[in-house]
C-alpha cells in the first residue's frame, strides 16, 4: 500500500511540475535579429543578386554614351604600275579622316533611361530577395522553437509513461490490475519514443535549413529558442495596404519596369527618324616636277540612314507596348495577392492569438486537473487504465497545439512583414 501511494505521489509531482532540461544540455538561446542579419550578409543568393544589379547598373553609362569616332588612313589614286610613287599622277594623295556617328536627337537619353530603369528594377528585386530570406529565417526559427517544445513534451510524457508502467506493474503484482495495462503502457511509451526519434530528425533537418540560409556548415549547432509572449497587433488592413504600396520592393520593381517600357516605347518611336554620321577628310598631295598641282585638299560630309524598314520599327513599338501591358498586369496581380495575403494573415493572427489565450488560461489547466483526477481514480480502482491514458494523450495534444499556435502566430507575422515590406514589431 505504501509503495503504491509513493508511486502515485511521484506521478502527481511529474504531472504538476514543468519539464526542465538538464543543466548540461542547456545551450545559449539564439538571437533572431542576429540570425537575420547574418543571413543577409552571407547568403550567396543575395550576393549573386547584388552582383547582377551592379552589372546592370554599369550598363547605364554605356547605353547613353556615343559610339567611338572612326579614324581613316588611306592612300588614294596611286598608280598600280608604280604603287608607292605619289608623284606619278596629280590625283595621288594621302588621306586622313575622322567620322562620328550621332543618334537622332533624344535617343541617347532614352537609351540611358531604359538601362537605368532596368537596373532600378533589379535593385528592388535584390531588396525583395532580402525580404524573402528574412521571412524564411524567421519561419525556420519558429519551427525549431515548436519542434523543441514538442520534444520537451514528449520527453516529459516518456517519464510519465515510465511512472504509469511502474504503477500498472505494482497493481498487477498485488492482483488489483490487469496485465494488459502493463503491456498497453509499454506500447504507449514505445510510441512516445518513436515520436521523439521523428522530432529529433526534424530538428536536425530544420537546423540544416537554417544553417544553409546563413551560409554556414549544415552541422553547425543551433541553440534553444527562448520562450516569448505574443505582442498585441494594432495595425489595420488599410494601414497595412498603404504600407505595402509604399515599402514593398516587388511593387517598386514592377513600377520601374513599367517606366522602362514607357521609355522603350518613346525610343522605338524615335527609330522612325534617321541617325547622322559626320565626317571630315584631309588629303595631302605631292607636287609633280614643274606642274602647278599638288595643293592639299579636304572634304566634309554628312550621311544618314534611310529608315525605310518601317515594319521592323512598328514591331519595336508593339513590343514596348506589350512590355508595358505585361508589367502593369503583373503589378495588379501582385497588388491583389498582397491584399489577399494581408486579409488572410490578419485572420490567422487573430485566431492564433485567441487560441493561445484559451489554451493557457482555460483548456490546458482543465486538462491537467482531469489527468490528476484520473490518476487518483486509477490508483484507487475507480478509473480504468484506458481512461488514464486517454487523459494523458489529450493533455499531450493540447500542449502541442498551444506551442504550435504560438509558433504559427510568429510565422504569420513574418509572412505579413514580407508582404508589406517592413518590420511590424520590434
């Protein structure tokens, strides 16, 4: 009788007292802002995007620059029978010339504007990639938090199942319990141990995911995630939509693409006008004996192309028009997606906040009391073993859903921040 009472008291203490990891297993808590900062500084995809933007940024000066002038050197009107004697014919001369291609007025500025808007669009795509990377780091961070909490719950349940096994064996040994209760409790413990193995594997996968985002070895240890309290969310849908319109890099990128298409349209219309080539030549002649010839000469010229291939130019105009329409449609699509994402995430945040409060203040304390009552009832043969296990499983699921709601709230907040392009909580 005393042994059964002692086991019952130990079991109740296990149920009431929260699980504490052994001191030697405690690791320093990870700092989320530092993790995000490290990812933005080291992630190779971000660096590749920045290099690509730098590449296109340097095309702006190239696009608006004049073509190099052409220098000409030639021997003109020399006789074949004496190809190096400039005094055999009065028309023999040495010529030096220079020419410069000049695009039609306004083309250079438009070409530079097209290149500038393209580089600007890529610049905002880099910022969009950083936003996406920060979201992925935050989501992985809170998934690790949830996994660690589930591991703690499972480990606590394994210890409790050990006490259940001892209690069931004691009752069976004195003829007050069934042998199947022992087997059932052992099977439940094995299931819990299987869950622990699965959670440990998931933890390693999430650790590798986080380390990959931070561009460090996949095996780098990731410490525990500190507990946190949900902060009240005060932003309205209208404020969030306005914030997204002002800050979201993807919207800025698409607006730059529209402006690029408009500049390209004006440039295509300029193609209906000719470009100009200016040239100047100086011709030096040698005197021939006593002939009064040999004066030097010069020539100046103006040439231009004839823009008669009008169908090709009309196609350029249509291409730029289609580019504007495509970018405008994409802008509207992203805006529509942002509006839906804001509404959906706000609803999810509200739901998760309510669930966390309900679990913490009502459901979980009630489930703990129910389990304590079932434990006492089983000890005095008023409750069967299956009822006891059912109460334990109910409490396990509720604790898991509590931490899942906490993590999901923070992940939804991270998604909302990525949608509007700005941090919403310190």
